C-alpha cells in the first residue's frame, strides 16, 4: 500500500496531508511557517517535519505502517527562480529523520516541488486543469490547460503588482481617505471608519501607523475589510476601489483564458484568498464579468484545500509520464 | 549689523545660507543629511553644524564678526507632528558650540522651525505668498495666502500618497512593463528600457532587483527618468503614466488654489523637484492645464533655492508680528 504526502508551505503556516492511492486523507497536520527564503532552511524543515509528524500520527490510527512513495511541496515564491534544488535537499533531510513514524521509498521523480498557485489550483478544482485566481494579501492568476501548459499573470508582489489583493485594496482605501481629507476627493465614510478601527483622533495619524509602527504588508492588508464594508454600505469611493480590484482580476483572468484555452471551452476557475470573502459582492461582480465574456467558464470556491492539491500532484507523479508532469511545475 | 541663517535640512544633504538684512548671501555651506528622525539627533546636529561652519567661514571674507540674530530651519517631516521642540533644542546645542566662528543673539521667537515645503515656497517665489508644487522622490503641494493661512495637500509618503512623484512614476512604469509582459497590456518600450538600464535578461528579474537587493524609495524613484524618456519617445503606456501624474498634480494644486485664494486672483506657483526636469513635457502639460482652469496664475521654476527661503523667513521673524508669522508654520 502506497501513501503520499502533500505539503502546503506558506509564510504563516504549513499544512500536511497524508493521502492513500484512492485520494483518501488519513492524516492532517499543521505547523508554523516554512518559507525558507525568509525564515531559513533549518526552521522551514522543522515546520514541515512537525506537520508531517502530526499527519502521520493521525494516520497511524488507521494503518500499522506508512510507506511514503511520493511527496509534493507547494511553496510560495518557488518556481520562478531556480531554488527547487534547495527544497529537494530539504526533503532529503526529512528522509534522514529518525523521528518520523514513516518509511520512505521515494524516487527522485516522485519528489515534486512547485509553487503555491499550482497546488491551490489542483486542490481548488480537484484536478489539474483550470485557473486559480488567488486574491489574499497578494494576488496571482495561474492556469493550466489539458496540454499541461501553464501560465501565470500577476504575482509580482506588493510594490510591482498584486492588483486586486487585500494589500492593494487597503492602500487604495487609505489613499482615498487622505485625498478626501485634503479636499481632493468627495467625502467618504472611509475617514471615520479607519479612524475608529485604528483608534486615531485624526486620519492624518495614518502616517504614524503606517510608517513609524513598522507595519508590514500583512498588517496593511488586514485593513482591506474596512474598505470592503464601506463599499457594502454604499460608500462611493470604497465602491470605486472594489470595482477597480474586480476589473484588475477580470483582466488578469481573461488574459490567462485567452492565452491557454480554445474559445468557448469549458474552464473551471477557482477563487482563493481572503478578498473573495468580502461583503461588497466582489465575488459576484467578478463572476458576472467573467461569465459575460466567457459564457462557458464556471467560477467556483475551492473544492479542497491546497495541501490536498499537493497530495493529488504527489499521486499523479506516481502514475503519469514525467514529461507531462514536469511541464506543470 | 545683523545676520541670519537659513537651513535646508533633508534626507541626503543640508544647506546653510548666511544672509544679511538686505537679503544678500555672504556665505553658503553644504553638509550631509540632517533628518534627525532617521539618522538621530546627534548626527543631524553635526551636519547642520558643519554647514553653518562652511557658510560662516565664507562670510568672514566679507566681514570681521558675525552675530546671528535669527535662524530658520526647514526640515522634511517637521510640522505635522509636534517635534518642533526637538529642533529648537538642537539649535540650543548649536549655540553652545565652541567651534562656530559666530556669536548668537537670538530670541526664542527668532528660532523658526518649519517644514521643507514652506522654505521651498518662500525661496521659490522669493516671498511668502503662493504655492509650491514639489515633485521629487515624494510629492506635496503647499500654499500660503496673503492672510498667512496655509494649506497642504498630499505629502503622505510613498505608501499612502506621493501622487505624481518620481517614486510613483517609476513604480507605475515597472507595473506597466510587467502587465505588458503578462499579456495584460499592449507592448511597451518600457520592457526593453528597464531591462537595459538594470542589466536584466528578462523583465521578470525586476522581482530580484526590487525585493531582494534591498532597494529603498530613493533607488526606486531614480528609475523615473526611464518612464519619462519612454513617454518623450512616444510610448503610449509611459505617456499614460506621465499624464496621470500631471492630472494628480493638477488636482492637488487646484484644491489648494480653490481653498485659499479668491477666484481670479494672481497666484505664483513654483514647481520644485526632479520630476519637472523631465523630457516628456510634464511641466508644459501641468502649466497648460492649470492656466486653463485659473488664467491668472503664473507657473514658474524657482527663483532661489529653499535655503535662501529659510533665510528670508529668518529675516521676516525679526520684523513681523509673531502671530502672523507663526500661522505660517
């Protein structure tokens, strides 16, 4: 009996799924961050090790021995630069661990390293063809077609891109509030709403919050719901920001559809990330615009989580030709 | 005979003007940064001390003794928060220095601390009524009317504002290049131009440059001329960026005019900062748009430098009522 591991490694948490050949999940484990580019290789290995340990312990309730035949790690930031080898050497270290209640029988071709968008796509639609539109702290659109070709649009980070992301929505909201305060824009409930949320006497104190308290991208992105709620309450400037975010995400998604799929083909588009949970009908607006352009596409929320998608990719590496598989990563 | 000091203290350099009561410059000195919020109070004092020393040494060619009756310091970031007292105590330390070839006879009311936009305005137009439209690394519009009332629009920094600044033009240029690379935008010469300037094989390597080489706001802003030159050569996306920058600066300036000056009054508007030296007719476009809305205004390049404006404000503190003066800072 073969088992596989699917790992979703991110900047704040790591998830591990232990799956059998029938795609049944026998164990699931969570741990801290594993983005080795920020926290270092040793700390990343530790998180992944811990997530595997928890998943394996859970699985041992159902089976006596666990032999791992394949592992897939989906990691943020991996894929564009040539750091796949680093992750493969991390897997080597995991295989040498004395503390995991599993055995390994993994061929090199069954160690799959890919970026987080691919596992989100595969988990989201439950197979490996379609498009994922990720809009959380950052944003990226990633698609894979039946030929195994892939395309990324966006994902350029908080300075160079991330259009439609929570970070960009939050920043646009603060900019609009300050323009209104200056008299450059119409009045907006964003001013009192930011003040109240952040405990400010005056919206000008945003300078203190953003530049002097050392706020990072995540902290700023966490303010996006203020803009979303103002839009839901009918605030004009907030609605402009949400509509602009939708427009950017629609453009990116349309670019991927046009580049990769033949006209009028059925495409599943899965939306992931915090932005889609907004109250200002951002998901509905996106869906309406996309279906308007491409009547055959289906916009959906994820069927499974990204770690599950990693598990599916690990299983796939055991069954399909390496050439076809490698084109996906 | 009374002399005054005008200090322009910034993030990269400090300038000092030593001026007599007839607004004649007797000495000028330059030194390193003096933005104490970044480099600390001791280092800032050292820079200002050095600039004064050079200016005074030069002035001693024309006079035997120098007694300072007033000093004005225009510093970036000062004015919004209550850190004027810090700067005043810095002046106190300068007065205690044994190493300056000057004597001090300065009343508290003749120690003038203000933000850099006011000295840029006063230096730029040569008196204290008008508007300065500063568009360098950051951007701000600041006006002062005949009643001594002042208004600032913008100046919210690289995350929250700085519309029309070199930083925002550079970022918009890179975003446009990456959108074009993604297939989200039309083709643009910004792609080869950024690649060539930065020595990149592929525009996607911008990620490496911007996020991993630790580039700051100034380094990014230094890329604005790439966008400006592309616009001057007729690139459509680059021109959109320049036109948008103009639009933002026109809106901010119009807001100040409308808020502070009676309709159809003559207003001098001085443009300062690197953005205005662009080749893409940004100054002409701005002037045309402003004069179109406000036929009586006059858009001009600076008559004098900001340190000279600080000198004028120091002189003014000796002659006008304190109430009127204080409303300007």
